[in-house]
C-alpha cells in the first residue's frame, strides 16, 4: 500500500468505496488485524476449544456487499467466527455485540455521506467505540504485516453464520427504553428513515408502541441512502409532517445513530434542543448525574445558559460523538450529545441512538402534556452562521494567513459576546466554519468574508 500510514479518521475508516482505504483489499487486512487485537482485548474467558466471535452489520449501501465479504474473509482467516446481522442501525450493532457476548462489533457505514462512500466502524465487546490507542494498534498491524504469519488451518479456520433475529432483538431493546405502562396511542408520527439502516426498525418500534406512523424514504436500493432525504435534508421531514398532519416528525441519517425532530408546526428541533429538553427533564427528576451534560464546541452557547438556569452545567469536548462518549464514561455522566443529533442516553445505551433519543422526547411530551413546539422553547439560541466548504487540501489552518487574519479580527470584534470555530471535517474533504454572536446580520457577513478567503486559499471551485 502506498497510502500514508493512516487509515482511521474521527469516526472509523471512511472514504469513497473501492478507493483506498475503503477497498476490499484493505478491508481484508483490517479484518485480520481487528480479529487479532479484539481477541487479545476482551477480558471474557473463552471456553476451551471455543472460537472468539465478531458481529458484523451494515447499512444499505451497494458497496456493503463487497466490504462485508472481504471482512468475513479476513476475520475467519485468523480463526475467529463472524456473526452476520445484515442491515441494522449502528447502535443496533453495538447492542447485538453485547447481547451475543461477542468479542467486538463492526459496522459498515458512512453515516450521512452519499451512497458512493462507505466506512468501517468498530465497537469493543461492551458496545463502546474504540479509543485512539486501539485504532493505532490495528493500523500498525495492517501496515506492518505482523499478523501475516498467523494462518490457522483445518478446523481452526473461523466460520461465518447469519443471525436472523437481530432486528427483533434490537426492536425489543429499544422498546425497553420507553416506560412499560406508557403508550403512543393517539400520536401520529412522521418518519424519514433516509433509505438507510433504520428502514425497518424505527417504524416497527413506533407501531409496536401504539403510534400511527407515516413513513417516507423507506425503500433502499443500495444507491438512494441519504439522497435528498434524512437528517441532512430536514425539509423532507417538514414536508412529511405537513402532508400527514403528524404531531411530531423523526428523521435519521443513513445509519440512524442520530436524529432530528420536527414539531407539528414544521419547525426543526436539533440536537441542542433535544439535549436541553432531556437535561431539564432529568434535572427536575434529580436523575442527571452531577447535574452535568456533555456537548461539543459546536453546541449553541444558549444551551449553557438554559441548563444553568435549572441548576446544571455543560462540559464541552471536541467535535465527534466518540469524544462526547469518552468524556461521559470518564466522568460517569448519563446525558451528552451533538448539535447534529447524536444524542447519548447512557442509562439505556452505549452510543448515539436515533430512535432511543426520539422516544425519550416522546416520553417527555406524554408526561408533561406539552407539544414539542412548547418544549423546544426552553432553549433560547444565540444566532449562528455556519459554512461547510469543500476543499482541495487540508494544510494546517494557521498556515492560511488571510484566513487566520480575518478569524482573529472577528474574534476581537466579538469581544467575549460570541465565538468563532474553524476546523476540518474528519470524514469529508470539507472545512467547517461556525460563528456565534448576538446579531445574525453581523456574523453572517463575517462568515461570508472568511468563506471567501478560504475559497481563495484552498477551495475546490
């Protein structure tokens, strides 16, 4: 391989399918390296003669077949069994990994990216994402060839088996996060499943809890995942709510680890608003651990003010739900998330789960008797101007002199009454700009100026 010695980004391996590093060849090597590392990591004692096992799930992308077969070949060649569960939300793979007492879980997905992309994400035996050190260990084995000589033969080669009841197991697990004596009867819910991994699970959960469900974009064909639908295109759930007369709308990304909601008036409710609603509910019930919520640097500063008004506080991490989860685990906290809709309710699950997050808000609506439009009003947001710009390269931002000069100039003008964030995407060839302040017109003009400087320096247009 002639690629730089780096495979993992901020959320596993991701890129254009059939182009390095998301190729069948690298997937096979990753399967072998991961099989070796995970069997060393899992503290579970494997009975004499029993083989370690890894759960393998995916979303609905066409390239999932290619990568799935390559991973199976790599894992089984190291003497490890593979439990294939097919299309299931990323949090479903994490749960099934725990449920089946597997040594690890792998999910093939590029989340909200278009169908031509794909990715490989890993979970430990306990359903949590890998930390940087373990990823580096897997990466080193891929490039070093250290495990090339490990070649079980005859009966020691691993087997692959398909698990037929994974969907049913996950549906029951999700329903268990909703109060047993509570029903969603008389509630009409519109759902956009993005032609992705939740095309069966989310409608099934809602119907079994009693809701009347109107589903859109639930006919995946391998090439329509996230295509003009899902949480990256919230106008679709707004349209579905309007057409169906729904009380609430739910929209996922391709692997359904995130969710955005839509109220009956057609207004989008983002991750910050979901965090605020959930945090206030938990604070009032005295169930928010250490009265603390974990958010990222992208979350609106209004979240801090809202939660402080109820006696809580916000701890911030860098962008990426894995960093939110790491902080939650380190401090033993039970609520965290991102503005984009990755919300982690650690009382119920180990990772962002779109439908579990939605159910918690539906529970609060039911218990308070308040519509979503009234609940979301608890968060008074600072105006934000955001730009997501395609770039042809990712040099260190501090080397972009005109961009840095403008950024520093805007920071001085905001003078503690706002903030500016500039960072590269860890999963796409993009740079993300966020400016937050009290007057939208001003920060929007600042954003345009900085965006123009970025385009001139490293833009693709």
